[in-house]
């Protein structure tokens, strides 16, 4: 029997030999190595242990990278295909809301009181008579109907038609023999905004409004004119717009000059295509900058997005201190360092967007994000209540008690947000997981920009966000998507001029159609040149009667 097998001799009997089997105990094989090999293996234990720890850290880092990239994929997928909504709720909450509150149908609800038909007193009326059949009689007795009071009905129509104005110019010959006077005299030509063009003011008015106010491609308008029996070549329109640019440039310069007398601004910028090769400029990506003040919206086209553009814009300011509401783009920070009279007020809407973007990328942060969004919403609410009680004619210490009460609540809310932010930043561990680092990054940005985000507290007339600036640039961005920028440098400058004029007139409550028609008519009467006096076309120099007149639709009768 093998020496490794153990038996129990005292219990052995032949009768139970077949029933009792004693399993052998396996011993590990004995491996003999030299002392040198043993010491070498022992010394390598630390190395392989360190390599194992590195592998664990590397795997953890890869997992975080995958998580971050999955967040980016979710964010990009949401930008392309997601609904533009910032409301988030769990599936359980959605099920509860569906069961308790059935979906409300859209539009006006049955049984609710309507506002009636909209009255349009500015539209001219054209009367038409709808006659009955001649001598209507009763179908039973044959008695004739007696005339009664007429009833009026209204149908609103819009007629667009092209026609040729054929001007019959009266000519007269002299009936005397006097010398030194013309033999014949002829009635002058009607005024035209472009003297040598066969097209009248209405054509150029439609082209400018269609492209720069309604943001539609010029080719679309020309196709419509062709279907109305008026084909016009694109080259003819291009040549005419070059002439109109020179006529509108003085108004553009007047807008800038007036804006430099104001002290509150909203600034923003967006890309713009200019398809012309310019020395020193690589590519066709330019930038459309906007600066909106209380009474002027001023656009300009620049080849770059650097701080030199806003610095050059504000160099002629006439105030010792101004406030510029903007986003956190570094060009504005650089501008404020170069021009020490500028105070930057950063946008809370962008801060709110930081939190919402984080929730979109990382769903696990949703609860944390929504808590911060709620804090920002309360901040907006308190500030709105405060602004309702604010008297711009009085300094802060002299404001009414109702304002001071809301102002105190606002300061307390700001301090609460700052304290919660600082506590998290102080307790943060740089070696934390990805989600904690995302929170740290957002709150650190909030801390770094806190001074600019607090400007509205001491200046209640300054909004918490840059929505005014972004609203101003929305229309040009729509135009960029529709006609894809400008084909040349001069046309991009014309775009900036027209965007500035139209949005400034709309900001001042004027009708852009009426203003443009009045201005082009004045240019035509001045033999195709800029009017000698621009005061009747600048909103801040008009009297009330003139403003009221230009705020209404133009007279088409």
C-alpha cells in the first residue's frame, strides 16, 4: 500500500473490508528551488503588487472615461434628436401624473370665454355690394320682398401684384419769341431712390425687408416676382443693394454715435459666413457681434472673435462707468481688464444651463441638478418681486420699504447659495469619482464668476441674464440658416447695417416697413442722395407726433 494512504488496523476485519474505503490524503507536490531563486521571487512580490494596483487604477480611470464619453454621447444625441425641454421627471412620477391628471387638450377649452375676433382699425376698407337676385319674390304667394337694412360682413384679404407705373410727362412749347429761355418744358420725372434704375421704391423696400427683417433668401422673393409676371435678375438686385448701402450708412453711423451716450449694454456674438477672400483672413468664418443698449441695437461684422472687437467698439464711450451684461466668454473678461470703466454682469441663465447640461449627460446627477435649478428659480422670483418695487429715480438707500424687504431676502438667498457652494468645494477630494468632479467643476465656475453674477444685486435695473442680447441676435441667426451668410464683404456690412436699423426701430416701437418707406422716399426726393436732415428718422430726435405716425402701418391708399 502507498505510504501516503492511512488505514485503521485496529478496526480492520475481512467482513467489512468491502464496505469501508479509506481515501488517500493528497499532499501538494514538493518543489525544490535554490535559495537564490527564492530570494529573487520574494523581491519581485512588491513589483507585481504595484503593477496590480496600477491596473486597478487604470481600470477605474477607463471606467470614468467611458462614463464621461457616454455622457457626451447622451448630450449630443439630445441636441440632435431630443425635445427642447428642461423639465425632467422620473417614470414613476409620470405614471402618477397620468393617472391623477389626464392630459389636457391643447388650445382653447370648451366652455371658456373667448376674446372675440381681433379688431384691425389700421387696415383700409374697400366696400363691395353683394346684391340679391333681381326682384326676389315669395315662392308660395308670389309677393315681392321689401328692401330692409343691409348687413355687413368682413373678409380680410392681402393682394400682392406687380404693375408698371406709366408716367405721361406733360410737354409744353413756348408761345413767345423771347430769347434765352427753353423752347419746350417737360414735367420732371417722379423721384426714384436709384435714379438710373427702372424699379421703384416698393421693389427695394420689399427686398430689404424680406431679407434682413423677415430673414428669407432674396432668390425666394425673386421667384415669387417671376410668378407674378415680374422677372428680375439677381445681378440687378445686387447692383441696387450696393447703392442702397451708401444711402443707409449715415443712419448706421448715427446709431453708433447715440449708443456711445448710454451706459447699460447686452453683448453677444455668433458666427457668420463671408464668402470672399480677404488678405490676412483664412477661411470664410467671420463673426457677427451685437451690442444692445436702452434705445439702440448695433451689429457689426468682424473677421475674428477676439477682445479687440468689443474694445474698439467701446473706446468712444462717454460715461465714466458702464455695465455690460454678457456670457463668460474670455474676450469680454479681457475687454474688462483693458477698459477699467467696464463692469461685467454675467448671465445666470448660462449658470442654470451648466446644471441642466450635467443632468443631461449624467442622469445620476438629476436630483442634485434639480435642487440647484430650484435655487436659481427662487433667486429669479425674489428679484422679480424686488424689481416691481424699484423706483429708478431713487438711489438704493431711499427705496421704499417694500423694495428693501425683497432686497434683504435676495441678499440672504445669495449668501445661502454661496455658503452651500463653498462648503462643497472645501470638502471636495481631488481623487473623487467622476460625478463628484463634475459637481466640483460647475460650482468652481460659479465661485470664480460670483462677482459678475452679483452685479444685479446692487444695480436692480440690470437683468440677471443676457436674454435681451440673445433675443436680438436670434433673427440674424435665422437669416444665417436660411441664406447662409453673405457672398461678399460689402454685403455682410449691409447685413449689419440693416439688422441694426430694423431692430433699433422695432425696439423703439416703430413700424420697420413704414420707417423704411419714409426714408427711401426722402432719399428719392433728394435725387438719390442721403436726406440733409436725419433727425426725423432717428427715434430719439423725433417728436411724439412723428413717432406715433411711424409706429402705424404705412398708408397704402
